[in-house]
């Protein structure tokens, strides 16, 4: 298959990704992400973890973890008595994440559509800049899997790329990264979350171009699997 890369690759196919949206050059992706966040990635991701409600001793799942940066920040938040699991379909990214993450992190080579973890086994599920990598027809399945692995009352935090409202900036994003990033249907995210059975508890925008959704699984609901 021919690979076509834009100058910045974009968040749908960032530098270091192959044509399927999978990370094949994790170190390159790491440096590109640092540039994208202008050196503020830790601050941004720590804020996302805070919004997720992850606490000391919690079990956390990171869907589409890539090189494991958000996974590591979650591990810092939950402490050594907590556990964080990252899943991503890219084997090179998972290998890299394993090599740089603390002992309370585990990883699986797996997509969000089939999470290899038991029902109701997590307190928190997080996902950052990953949903747009999943084919549209598979996104409800992935959200259903996130619901399934959360325990009653479990919390969900999803953040994804929010296309700039400024037309000139949006056109520049498209020129540099391609139409998937430029036209990411971020306004559909809340609907996907509620359709999976979650109760949305909050939403907002974060610098630079992120939209987040906070949600919760009902305390009395039973898990649902859409495998």
C-alpha cells in the first residue's frame, strides 16, 4: 500500500504512524508530540488525568495509549498501589511504552474494539487523541468495550482533536495533516458516549485543540459487551 504523509503527518497519521494510523516509529512520534504541545504536554495531560478523577489506588485503562505518555501520567496519579493498563494496536508503540513506564503499568497489543480485560475491572477509563484513529463504524463498539470494563460508578474521560474554528488555521491544519484531522467530527463524541450507556457529567475545551468529555457508568448498571 502506498503511504502518503503530510508535512506534519497530523493526529490521524502523525509522524511515526503508518497508513492505518498505527505507530510504527514511536521515538519520532514522541518528539513530534513534544513540538505539537509546545513543551507543555505534561501539564496538559496531568490536567486530563485530574479531570478523569483518577485517585490513589485506582485501576485505570488507557485506550489508544500509543507510546504510553498518558499511561505514565495516570500511573503517577494512582501511585504504586494503583494499576494502569494501556492498549494500542501498534506493537512498536507498546514495546516502547513498556520500556519507559513504571512497574505499575501493563500493556496489551490490542485495539479499543476488543479490550483483553475482564468485565467491570477498572475504576477509570481514559483516552486521548485516539478515537479519530478508530474507523467510524467501529467507534460504538470501542465505546461499548470501555463501558464493559468499567465497574459500576466508573469514570470515563475522552479527549480528542477539536478542529480550529478559524478557517485559515483550519485550512493550514488540513494542508499539513490531511482532511481526517481537519474535519474530525468532534461534536459527535458526546452522542457516542451516551449511546454506549454512559451518563455525561461534563465537557470542555483544553489548549491547544482538545475537546474532552467526562462521563460515568451508572452505579447499578451491568456491563455490556459489543464484541
